[in-house]
C-alpha cells in the first residue's frame, strides 16, 4: 500500500465570523474536508509506515545502538553531493590513521583539500603545513615555524623572503618585492619599535624606534645627533658634504677636547699630552703670549719654552754654544756656514773653523788673535764725534786691532745731502 498525499484546505474557505452569510457554509466545508480527506489519509499513512517497518524494526534499532556505542564503524560521511566524481564529505583511512576532506572531488583519485594525519601532520592540497613529529610548520622549501626547545623556543623563517609587518604594509610589501629573494622585511604603516633589556621589566627597557618619517631614535634621541656620540670612529665617507659640527653640539669630554670655532682654544696638542711631557702650542690669555712646548709642562712654565709676544720673540734657553752643540736657542745657516747665539756669546761656524766671542767682551773693543777673541782694555768709553757711526776696524797688519774707523752720517734733504748733527 503506497503512502497517501493529503490535499490541503482551500484557504478561501476558512470560516470568517464576520461573514454571517458564508460562515455556515465554510464551516461545513472544513469539517467535511477533515472527515473525508485529512483524517482518513493520516490513518492510511500510519498503516503504510507500519507496513514499511515490518520485519526491519529490530535491524534499524540495532544499527543505531551499534553506532552510538562505538561498536560500528562509519568510514565516510557524505555531507553534500555523493556521486563518484563530485563527492562532498569526510573519509577516514584506518591504515594511514588520517581524516581527508573532499569538496566536489573524486575521493578515490583526487588529492584531498585538507588532511589530518596522526603521524605525519597536517596537509593542505598535499603540501604539509605542520609536522607532527617536531611541531614544525613547513612549506615546500623547508620549515617555516620550527620548535627549538621543549620550553617553547621557536624559530621563524623560510628559504625565500620573509615579511613581518602591521597594517596593510605586509600586503603592499609582498606585491612589490621578489618573494624568492632571501631577504627579511620588517614593515609597518606607522612606527616600528624594538625593545631590549626587558628582563628587568618595562621601566628598564631600551627602545629602538624607527619612525614613519625615516628617523632612528635610541631611547628617544636621534642617532644622527652628534651629541649622542661618546665613542667610536665616524668613517670619512659619512662626512662628505657640509656639517654643523662644533663644541656647542657636543658634550662631556668630547666638548673639552674639541677645537672650538666660536670660543678660545688655549691648548693645541701636537704630540704627547702628559702633565710634564706636553708637545704643542699653549696660549696665555692674560699675557697674550703664545708658547711652543716640546717635552715640557703643559702650563707653559718650562724655561726651555719659546714664546711669541706681541712685537717680540722670546726664547728661554741657556745652553752654551759650541762647535757641536744642539741646544743653543738661536741659529742661522747650516753646519759649516752658520751663526749661533746663546744667552752670553756669539759663535761663527765657517768653512775654516769655529769661532766664538762672549757678549761681555763686546762692551770694550776686542781683537781676534788666531781664532780667539780677546778684549782690548780702554781707559774710558769709546766715543765718536756727533753724527758719526763706526764703519770698521783698523789693523796693524799683524792681526791686532789698533783703532776703530767711523764716518759722518748724512741724510738727504731737498735734494741735498747734509750731515747729521747732535749727540
């Protein structure tokens, strides 16, 4: 006996209490349709169900109980289409211990969209994403995310490019680079921060900030500010162009040793800088004196210093002059043809020998005997007539100076030479 189809009520014949003229007729239609159509066919369908279940009731119940208790296996579940070439569902492989997910595929020949394997890991389209043996996430070129230690040490990276970023920067960067290049990119739509020394807490952190404007700040200070430099060497290649570098831009010991362009530089070091072994120039603001020091005190007190005063040169040295001396304070010429002076004598070094004379002997007349100057005593001072100057010495022919020569000084006035008079 086939199942019966129940014909629905006519919606237009539903009784309406406000329509007295048709209410009785419509109510009669409803009760007649129920008694003639609905109730008999419901009974007919119940009889059909009883007949359909006759003999199979125990088998269906037993199967349901087996599934619920886990005694029966369901190797696959159809969740959409079920044809051999357009199948949607999940299959379980007992031998591989794996679940495979198919969508519009032939489950016997196509590679599953997604596979979870107990021993091998997780696969998408046949490519392993996660290795179950070492908890690594993998790509075709190797591991992407790898476990390093049991405590949670991890490594991230691939054989090709890596882009780590925030905002839209990852997608923008990925579309503009060579993804096969072995290059790491850190990107951001705004700033990038790197924190170190975090073991001591947030307040102890050291901050490296790459701003969106292209600046690098370390703990809030730009690394391009010279005042932040306290050690190391700046390569000359980085110093091309024009820079505003002065002591006012520097601090600490750097400023103290820097040669200032806008203030005094009292010391110019050119060699050693020891307290008693300084080499270089010193300047004394109080006396307006430049001092040249070599292996001497750096305060300018050495008696061997050479000093440059306004309008004069002072050489503070006392070494005696000799034919082989090197410490005398003044010298003109070269060995064999030179004049040397110390504090109390003048010496000549010519091709035929070395001669010297004490400055004290020049107070009186002197004579040259052989190679030695000898003083010639006078009863009084040497005098010349008014307006005259010494022009030479007279000798007796035997090497002895007998008297001095002098001449009248003249000046030219109005085209005429006239004698200079006066004492």
